[in-house]
C-alpha cells in the first residue's frame, strides 16, 4: 500500500471516530462499527479538542445549575 493511502486511512479513522462521537453516537456503537475491541484502541483514534473541552465545562455548569435549581425548589416546598 502506498504511503499516501496509508496516511489517508490514518486520518480517515481519526476523523470518523471523532465525528461520530461529536454527533452523539454512543462510544460502544462506534467501537462496534469500527471493530475496536478495546477502549485503548478507540481512544487512539478519538481526538479530544478545545471545542470538546469547552462543551464539557458547559455541560458541567448546566448540570450544577439544574441541581442548584432542584435544591432551591426542595427547600421552598418545605
């Protein structure tokens, strides 16, 4: 196989895993599609970037807001 084809395959695998995860596909489903049988192999082809990290922080912030709101409602109902 030519080096160009090998390089394309490398980038395709990384892009596919990352885009599937960002699209909300469960990691177990991605692993089944790609044939990765270990978490280590999945992680090797999954790229976490700055957008992912910002989304993670925003998700945590929204979680805390919902918990805080639920606690406030529980206290006011007593």
